[in-house]
C-alpha cells in the first residue's frame, strides 16, 4: 500500500508549477477553477491551495506589493504579478521533448499540417536558443520507408472519414485475411506504424501493423467508427494481454537468449548457462514456429501440449526430407 | 508550504529589484528569512535555496558590488534571462506542438513535455484541437537507464555503467563519452566513445545493468562535429547477397511472406509450389524456413537443407519427453 503511494511533492516541484500557473492565469482572467486544475493536472482542492499560497507572496510585504488572487465563486482572477507575468524559459528537458517530438512529426508528414510543423520548429528553436542543441543529440528513427505509401493513403482516408478494405497478413499464423476497417487513428509505436480502427470482421477495435497491410483500398463508404469503438490505452505498448492467454515457460540456451529481449516476457530468470522466461500469448502457434526455428536452443518446460506440438511438427517436417 | 512560499518570495524579490541585493537586504525583504533565528541559520538556508533555484534553471546572478571597504556579493535575477521570449504561435502551430508533446505521453519525459506546452500557451492563445487528423508518433522509455543516460548525453558527461552483452553471462564495466541517443524500432541506443576499447560503440539501453555513474564534469569532452546520431545503429546490419537464389517447396496456401518476396513461383501440382528466394545469410534463411515446419521444405542449396534439418532435429530432440 504505502509502496505504491507517490512521493510527496517537493517544494521545488511545486514552485515550478506556480511559476507557470501565474502567467497562464494572468492571461485567462475569470477562468473556472475546474478548467485551470485540469490544465495543470491537479485537483481543484490543490489549485485552491496553490492560489492561497500565491496570495501570500510578493516582492515586499505591503498590501500593494503582494500578488492578488481571487477565486470566489469558482472563477480565478490573478493580478499584481508583473515580476512573474511571463513563464520561465524552457529547461533542457522541456526544449528537447518538444523539438524531438516535432522532428518526429515532420518526418511522418511534412505537408500534412500545412507547414505548421516547420513553422513551429523554427519559432521554437529561435526562442530556446543554445538549449536546443541538446535536441540534436536525440534522434528518432521511424523505420517507415516501406510504408510511406500506405501511410499516405490512410491519412487521406482518416481526413475524409472513409472506410478502408485491407488485406492483412499475420506471419505468426502464416495467413492473410480480408477486413473492412473504420480508421480511428494512426499510431507510431515502438518504431512501427499501426492503424487503429474498428474492424468489422472482429466487431472490435484492432491495431494493424502497416508493414503487414498487403493491399489497401479506400471504399466509397462512410468510415465513421461506431460509438463503441474506443482508442486503446497504449501505455503498455501494442501488446495486449487477454483473459484467455496461455502462459508458456521456455528455457533459452545461449544463441536463443535474444528472445527474452525481443518479446514482452512476464518473468525472466537468469542462470549461468540459460535464461528462463514466461511468455503470455493468446495464440501458441507463433510460439511453436519460434521454437522450431530455435532448433533446440529453446525448450518448452510448460505446458506439455505446447512441447508436444513442437516435437510432432518438427518430426513431420523431417519426414519430408527422407532422413 | 513555508519553503515554497520562501522560494517564491525570493524569486519575486530578486526579479523585481532594479539593482542586485546584498544578503542583508534579501533577509529583510523575504519574511521567511527575517524569522530565521540567527544570521548563520539564514545564510545556510539562503545558500541551499540559491542552489535549488539554479537547479530549476532560474538564472540567479551573483554580482560583486564594490562598497567602500569590502567586496560583498549581491544577487539578482534579470527579467531578460528569466522570461520566455514572446513567441507568437498560430493556433495550428500550437496544435502540432500539442502533438509533439503527446509523443512523450507514455515516457519518463511526459512531465517536462506537458510543462513546456503550458509555458508556450501561457500567453493565452489556445491550440486548435479539432483540426488535427489522428497521426500520433509515440515514444516510450521503459529502460531504467534512460533518464541518467539522457542527462549525460544532453550535458556531455562521461559515465560508467555495467553492460551485459546478449550472450555473455557477466556484465562488464564500461567507461564512455556519450554522443547521442537514438530510438530505433522501439528501443533506445546510446552512441558513445568507449574509453576502454578506444572506439565508437553502440549500446542498447536495456542491456545496461544497475546505476549509471558520472565520471567527469559536464562538457568535459567534445562530440565529433560530423557525428550523425542515426547512422551508427543502422550501419550494424547490411546483407550482401551474391549467390544463386535458394529453392524451396511451399505447400499451397502457406508461406505467404515467402511468396510475397519470391523471385519466381512455379506451381508443382495442386498441393505444392516451388519458389526461388534471394537471401543474404544461409543460417538466417534456415531459421525462417524452420519456422514453417511441414509447410515449407528446403530443396537447394545443400547447406540450407542441412541447416534446416539440424534445427528441426534439435527442436524435436529438445522436446524428447513430450507426447506426440
């Protein structure tokens, strides 16, 4: 319980918020407390506590030297705060996040936003000054040369709210499926592009990897997703654990330990000569494929039916070689 | 509460003043200092506060003001150094800045990214949230070493860390001069000069074990001016095929990915097709073909056939005890 409680806010964290909050409020006289609290990611109670603190501060202690703050009736008014009427310059991390983010966007679609990305980048770099050089040391390689055409077509479909037909390839099952999809958004995640959309075949929201879309047609049909289509929380990556998942325990010998880095694993235990991992999956077929290619350097410890599937499929493949 | 109040008052006093203030003047202007029991207690408090404000990036300047008999330091924050310059962003520019900020929404830098956006919007212009079509690049920073390495890269601080190579049981200590940080295929890589090996190296952040220790001052080395962050990671894999294509037999309806890249496809009968495949490395192709099991049979070259058979035998033998 206590372990999961967030650390109490430090005085400097709070000061940072106040120094941004004051200019923001000065330029939005009369804004309601709920909107202001939401913008700063705090409760209304916390906002009011921040305002009562600001109210006690000033460049001197005479009444006309103190900042004035009033939030009676849920509307906020802040004045007499000229000294901090502008926010503090961007810090290194703040500048770097926005510049790297803008460059990633420009890479995706230099023209899609009517040049706004380039204009924003130029203004930002000018305002930030030398701090911006830190951003040159952080780069995002979106490996998307192969999917540029697909991205472009899907951008158009999204903008015009059109349904698309995709031929979608699933290597783990070695199969190609045909689906109609109402696009919700395009997400670049972990270096890959995904189409999130309402899949009419599955009757659910699905993520489609763009490099696995073999064929794509924009249909002359309205593609507004149904109301029950909601964006997935992608905080954990594209992988989503399900209630019917099987947990498979695999022992990885040298030459196969890359699997522990490459796939999301539930647990990992390192010993001198091997790594034992637990993988959670709704579909054991891809795992059986993986184990065949590992050629004995990956051993299924549990469950037994997955181990049997590896052995019997390897034996039946060997039969074709007359050996 | 008292400390935040004290720091805010200090910032206000030092920003408002036209000339730099001595410690005595500061003590009388900030009520939380006036109530300090002794001069020493005040000075200790003030020194700490000064350092903390500088940590936050607040440009608190020390100036020597020559009085008649002794030099005494005095302090001030200049508005021109402190304040974010006026930037007139259009609503569509703020909208893309909002997207840029969301790039980091699931990363350890989510806080600074959101804070930066609030600062840029402080002047009162709201971003146009509606006009954007949903294209969202996302970055994640799941590697525990990310924050420490990012700080070292941005500030040019040499560091030491333990690094575990994929096939090595033991981690080894490395001392490096960080050059750049690159996100590629969802993973973060550090480009750096490895002092021990006297060579440029690429480190995967997920393989850094434990703490990252600074071993020098910020800016104590120079990043080569021609260093381009993204190329080093990419240069590591480059297949060069210069031999006859492999021949594989594929069951009908199977091997979708192989068919897509086959140089040619011949239909043997209703059940099988014959594919010519270009490949770079025999072992890599053998890995891939073994994955298909009974649906794909290697025909040529012989070393490919042998490599596939070896994998299948290995997989069967490793699961010897399993029922079939």
